[in-house]
């Protein structure tokens, strides 16, 4: 892969645990839960309590081993479910979970960044649910939204750019029709032009693209490489309000 000029990335979800796992069977008290209530699963997952020192130490050991085991260049750190059982029955002050989980996340990211300075990190949370300034100070880019429809993204990216710079805004070209959300058909040109407003990525199934589409995509990627310094680091001036679509 690197011989072809590509870099290697992985997709992880460290804050989650599957109830049908050795980790959960060994440490059921490591998840967020309310005493006497059924633990709520979403996506077959429970949320680990990163406010706990032992949980953070376990995750550090696993992630440090993972990043040391292969030439990993990029980590997509995902968080795909909300807190539904935000409890910590064993702690004298369980309410601190709300803030100390976040502090624990920051401490873990800081430790990993210090140990693996060459690895880029992306924050993702069910789309753009974790793009606050605390996370942005510790990551290189964020997943803007699970909605990759190019027309919808014009409004999403406009709103994102009110606060955050384009150089942290992940924007993917995906397949058409849009299979995930609305089934809308969009030209490859429109999908690229929309995504080129941020950090361009391609998330389509290239094995299904025609030769003509691959050739056109190559041209768009080449153009983006030329204008990337301006898009990602240039000054932005809004000449008029965005028109409704």
C-alpha cells in the first residue's frame, strides 16, 4: 500500500464494548450503568466508563499495542451511541461521570498523541456529534456528518464553516444514488465539487465505478491537489447569505 503512495488508516471505537465479549464478561462494572436497571444496548453496544482509571489504562494498553504493531498513519475514532445509562454506582460522587468521562477521553488522546506523534486522528460521533473545541485541540480533523448527499452537504458545510475551518472538515464523495439516506441521484461532478469545499475524501465503491468515472475522478483529485492550500488554509469572505435549497 505504501509502495503505491498510499497511507494506512484504521477505524476504531474504543469507548464501546459488546456485551457478548470477554472484556464485558470479565468487567461488567466497567460500563456506564444505573443500579437496578436493565442496561440499554444500542448497536449491540454498551459505553465504557472512561472516568475510571482502570478503563483508561486498559484502553491505553490496547491502543498503544495496536498503533505499535503496524505502520498506522491515521485513526478514525468513532463514538456511535449516546449515553443512555450514565451511572456509576460504585463511586461516592457518581455525577462526576458526565465531566470526568470527557476528561478521561482527553487524557487518553493526549497520551496516545504523545506516544505516536506521526499518527493523525479523526473525531467522529454518529456523524458530527463530537466536534467541540476540546476535541479539535487533540485531533486533526472531524467527520462532519453521516449525510454525504452533495446537495444536503451544501447547507451542512455552510453551517460548519461558521465556526470551524475547512481544513478539519471531512467531506466524502460517495456513490449515487445515495443509498444511506434519500436515494438522490447526483452527477460525479456535483459530488466532487461539493466535497472539495473541505478535506476531500472518496468513500465510494471504486470497483463499481466505470472507466469513465475513474478517469473523471482522477481529474477532480488532481485539481483539488492544486487548490487544496487555498481551500484548506485560505481566508474566507462571505459575499452574501447562502440561498435556500
